């Protein structure tokens, strides 16, 4: 893992599954995560310790973490909203803790039912206690590039939140394009602004492909020196505000781009595609990953090449 | 049109429809192109004058060109493989001629049934005669970034073809990522190499989104000064080598990226989306455009489900 030049954060089992209406059996989740852990991924976010009432799809969080094979090459993370969630996460021996809030007040309120300031009051003891337990902490900031309720989001708001998260002691902050509206110029503007609070090696980009711009944005961030990127295998998760549209960038697509840029991700794309096919079969519907859809089309044609295409 | 800072080349009616198995009625094609001509697009490629035996979907080429409303704001182009095709195109008063060949010998042979050198023998009189008729000529070079038969393609082969096309007198050369394998580093390498033969203002990129990298590649080319891009409304056309996978980048997605970069495309994205929805309904299956799928998902949430679309 020491030769990796970029850090891929696989969020499929958590961010990808959290909005799924179809229940995936705990043992299936565990089997799937065990597969993912063999692809060369160095971080996998397993689940979320929010109250099961809010995310029924992940109500088996403890069982999933307990079921997954220990793997010294992979850091297993989980989302934690408060101290009760932290208790549950620590109890089952999670490796890393992720906390979350939004850059826009309205989205934060709709999502967490608290103002941003109130959220920090809840998160600070979580972060302190996690640190005492020697657990690295990742911070998610949503709606950095646009909010489904407020539209444009002031970059100074993001900057202030980033400052507070760094002060509290998080190791990495993931900046989310929650509704997939960003284009490369905005990526550059935001990274430039927040780099006053967060060094590049502590920054991650969480791109969404809702308008097809995810990899253009990754390329822009990579050019500026960002070296951590969130992806969801198979593009699982879609757009939370428009079910059926693309959302989370597919980890396969992300890896193809980054390796093409000369980065070393450590991930075996073929193995990852098998995991993507596996979860697509379980869910029983097409998932948005470009590589997955290409593989499905190629499998379907079984190597047959059409000679009748003009240009 | 004088304020446009990038040139969008809409190839949907030709490149998008050419592999469609479902026959689209001539009057439907005409109505659809008339819609497209009202979106602010400055170039639309209407059809192909290859022998109808090879592309039955476009066997009504002359009728389509004759049926489309004249529009002083739009240049109407058509693909022409040889002098017979040129005769047919000139007869119905096309504005611009497009010729095509491949950067890889094998793809050229499979596609045109000739070697690259033999293809030039056919194209030269086409270009000469088109010029005598005061028709601007666009050249397409396929498989520049990879070939479905040969794999890697030597950039010197592309450079040589670009040189010959410029010598013959074409006004713009579109470099195609026919199988959608390119990543930004390769875009940069190729543009740098071919810029020795073709000035940036005469270059166009024809990106495919088969692996999700289309807009990252457009961004890379734009940063280097390329200012013409091919798109297919709705992402129509897909990948000729893997039906069902993404191919041609959707013009909507392309425009969103470019406008986000500060470019002026002159195209009304909302109107273009209506044209995308229209052709999707006609074809009766989901097309790969990110903006289109987002719009469908949003319509669905607002209760405007289109009964004729699978979604």
C-alpha cells in the first residue's frame, strides 16, 4: 500500500446502499464487502450507525461490521452521527469513524434536524472520544457545490466548517458535490478557498455524476493536487434527489481515469467489476457505472464484433 | 453567432441514428431536426450519403435534407464516402460535406473495405469537387485513441492522416475516441502531436463516454485550446461495439460542462433537452444522456411520467 499515489474511499456499502428500498440480507452485505476487500481497496465504508428508524436499509450495522472478515490491508469505516452511534461503532471494533454535516443550513436541517452550529455541539464529543480510542476520523461536508434547497452555497460557509472540523481534529475532509452540479472551474475555486484551512493531503473529493461531470471534476482536483477520492462501486446510490439518475461516481470509472492519469490506486479493476456485477444482480436493476454497463453489453455479445458499423 | 467561444457539432441525426435498428420515419427525422435547429445549435449533421445497403437507417438521406427547413443560423452537414455520395449531397443542396476514415488500418478496412491509402484516393476528388462547389469540408478520423481490433494506435499514424487531410483542403478535423478509451493524459499527448499538422482552431474532439471519461477529456482538450466538440443529443448512438453501453457524449452534458467553464455555446439547454426527450420517446428506450435521465427522474417525481418511456 505504500506505493499508492491516490487514496480511493469506497463508500458503496454505506452511501450506496443507504437509500435502497430493497432489503439486502446481512449475509449478502457481508459476502459482498468481503469480495470488495479483496480488490485492493484500502478503505471501505461499511455502514452507518444512525438510528435504524432513519436508515432502515442499514439497520443491521453492528451485524455487518461483526460479520466482515478482518483484513489488515483494509481500513473499515462507518458513519456516526452522535455519541450513541459512536458507542455502537466502537463496541463492534470499527477501524475509522466518519462524521457528517452540510455546508448549507437548509440541507443540514432537513438531513440532521439541527442547525450547523448545533451539529458541531454533537460532533465535538464524538470526535474527542474517537480520538481517545485511537480511531482516525473522516469528516463529510455535503452540498459544498450546490444545495437542492438553497441553490448556490457560499464557499466561505464551507471554509468555516472545514476550519472547525480541522480544529476538532479530523484527519481527512471529504467535500461533497451532493447534487452533482459542479464543473471544473468551481472545483478549482472551492479547493483554492478551502486550502487556506485544509492542506491538500487532507482533502478528499466526493463527486457525483448526475450531470456527467464527475470525472472532469476529479481531473480538475487531481491537477490541483487532491489525492483522495470517494467512489461507490457500480455507481450505487444514484442521486438522492432524483432516483433513477446518476449520483455517486462509480469506483470503476474513477479508477480507470486515475490510472490513466498515471496514479496508482492499488485496485484491480477486473475484480472490482465482478463486485459491481454481483451487487447489480442482487438489486435486480441496472446501475449507472459506465464500466459495468460496458461489461454487461460485452458479456451479452460474447465477444462478437459488429462489422456493419460505419464509422 | 459571432459571440460563440466554442463550436458545438451536433451529430445526433447522422452518427446517433445510423446504428438504430428501429426505423424512424422521414417526417419524424425532419420534425426532430427542425426542433434541433431552434435550440441555438450552429451545426447539425443531418444524415449520411453512404450506400443505403450499408446504413439502412439513413436510406432516406435525400428526403431528409430536402425536408428540413432552411435556417440561416445553422449549417447543415452530411457524411459523404465517395463521389457518388457527393453527387447526391450536392443535388439536395447540403451546406457542408464531411469525409471520414480511420487512424487504424484494420478499423478502416472493416469500416470502408479499403486501406487508408486507397481511401485517400477516393476522398481527394470528393474534397476537390466539394471545394469547387464552395462547400466547407470536415474530416473525421476514427479510432485515434484506440482501435477495437488493434488496441493502441500510433499517434504518428494519426498525424500523417491529419497532414494529408489538411493538404487536401479540409476546414476542420474531428478526432474520434471511437471506443471511448481515452483519458486526459492521452488527449494531451495526441493534441500536442497533431498540433504540428493542424492548428488548434481547426481541431475538433469527438469524445465517447463509454468509460465515463468523455467530459474529463473535453476539459483536457479545452484547457489546451481546442474549441470545437462533437456531441449527440440524448447521447444517441451509444457505443457501436457494445450496444447498450454509453458512446457519443450527450450534447446536453457537453454544453453544461463547457458553459460551466465559461464558454459560450449559444445553445439553449432546456430546448435541447426537449429534443432529447422527443427522440427518446420515438425510440422507446432510455438513452444515456445524464441530463436526460435526470430530467426524466425529476419529471417522474413531479408526477409527469411519460407513459412511452421505459424509465
